[in-house]
């Protein structure tokens, strides 16, 4: 099997071949629109790849079927869904599809992976014609278009779901510990976690083995300290900066100091959410409104609330000069259409349907992910005032660097955690071990940045 580095290089070559072959985004590919503007997809199948929903797998299956049924009634075409389980799966699938020139017609990509998809050149650029097919660019919340492409003229991603990260906290546990204010710095959060850890209740719930969350802690703390991790203009990666080491020390220190359940070394995000829902943790950092449904009928249904994540980096009481007030990464999902797809008109018709106000509000009600449409977002915000912190986090979100190397950088940051977990669990993890793993991550990320466009 080819390495990711080889695949990435080959993907670029494949993308160039696709471009030379004249697969332009405005091409009349697949089923054509009729005189009434509807697309006839009778007998056709549209393939869509999205992330597997670890919190609500059964609900996701039901949603898949509902989408397929509604789209078949609307266009005559059926929709089949494929899922990926990790960021590595996501990257590999994109690369192999570009190499072969075949695969899913539509991808649901995490926003931080959109730059990687864009860099391949293998996804349809959104001209006015494409935006019109999905209801118009002004249908979407402007800030959520911030990572659809490097500029308004070079966009590939249609915003589908907004997932700003926040922190859930248990009001009863904080009150019992004499904590009257929610922490706003990472050091304050650590101290609050110590005060709320007793018996089988821990200060924090998080999944060290999660496929997506670990790197977000490191990125957030580093950006707040004034280190963006990747300088796109100078083509420099800054993972060996002291701010990154301090972030990992804080993240691993929560386990080392007993502030999390010992079992969390093997937890995914779903297990962390479940522990908090059972009243077994005072804080659940790096969650989103997605967790709302899990809390609805749980032990914490009347005692939880959301707050912004800390925005002051470890080791300081105030954000340093140059640090960003990054409450969250600009997070969510974008939908992109493959250049190689023979069903592009159908693909945009599907996107138009599932980004409509009706479907967006229903998606929020089912999964807790905030809408990206202006009308749907306003409707949800008005009906759910308890999500004020989530809305605030969306406004204070910061986009990750727009570079095709970000996918590899993200994976490199996660790999530091993956490589460190055995030693962390045994109590043998040292500062030197962390520095060594970060050096490997630095090399991998810099290599990817050197090769990126």
C-alpha cells in the first residue's frame, strides 16, 4: 500500500490530469435540469461520503434513509452513503479517489480538511452558476464561508453544519466545590478540576483516544499564545515552539494528576460525553451542541450548561500580546462535489435540498449541529436561548491555516498523542518523550508544507 506522502504527490498529479481533461465545475455533467429547473435523475445513483456519527449512529442511519427517500421522490435518483471513521480515513479516501478518478460524488468534509481537498484541484470550484444551484451564496451565514476556499473567487465548500466548540459544565458539582465562576483560563480550569475531583467523580471528561479531538486542544492553546502553528506565507511549521510543548504538558497533565477517569486513556468522544451525562465529571471541554441530545434525558438534564472554552493559554493569567481570542476552531462540515463525478447536477440538487431551512432545522433537532443557513440559524437561535455560548463561540471561531498541508499537520499533532498514550498510562511519559514526538510531527508537517501549493 502506498504511503500517504506518495498518495499526496500522486493526487496532485491526478488532479492536474483531471484539470487538463477539461473537467470544469460549470460543465453540464450528469442529469440535466428540465424546463422547470428540476433535475431528472431517474435510474441514477448518487454516492455521498460523510463522517460516521459516533454519538448517534442509529439516528444517522435513519437520516441517510430519509434523505435517499426524499431525493428519489424529488429527482428519481437514489442516494447511497459511505462513512469514514477518522481523519486518516478521510484523507486516504480523498487521495485514492483523486488517483483513480472515481469514487463518491459528494464528500462531507470537516472544515479543517477543506484546504486539503482544495489543494488537489479535484473538486468543483463554485462559480455563480453552482451557488445558484444550491440556493445562492447569500443563503449561508457569511462567517461560515471563511474556510470554503482561500478567497471568495476560489471556493469549493458549501457550508452544511456548524460545530463551534464549547465547554459543558455541571452547575451542581461546581457549587458543591465552592466554584462560583466558570474558568476562563486553562490554568483556572485545571485548578477547578482538582477541586471537583473526588471518589468516582472527576474534574474533566475527555477522550484521549478520540480520532478528532486531541489536536484541537493543542491548536487552541498555541493560537491563544500567539503561535498559529503554520505560517503559510513563510512556509514554516512551528510545532517545536515552547507554546506547543506547554499545551501537551497541560493536556497530558490532566491524566497524570488524576483529574480524569483512568479509563479515558482509551475513550473516544462518545465515552466522555456519556461520563459527563452520568454526572461523573464537572467539565466536558471540547464539546458542541451535538452533546445536547445526550444530556436531554440524563442525570444532568437540569444541571448542565455551556460556556466558552478557556481563551487564555497555559502558564499565564492573561492572553499575551499577539495571542488570539480563539474560542474555537472554525468548525463544522462543508460539502464538496468531485470533478470526476458524472452526476454533478444531481450532486448540487442534493446539496440544495439538505441545506434548505426545513432540512437544516430538522438536522439540528436530530444531531444538535447548528445550521449554516441564515434563516435556519436565526430560527434555531431564537428557539434555543440556552445555546448562547455556542453562538458566541461561532462568532469567536478562528480558521485553521488554509493550506493543503493542514491535513498532515492535524494528523501529526494527533499522532503525538497516539504515540504518547502507552507511556502516559504507565506513568513513564517524560518531557523528553513529548519533545521527541513533537520533533517527528514537526518534520512530517514541514515536509507536507514544503510540497504544498
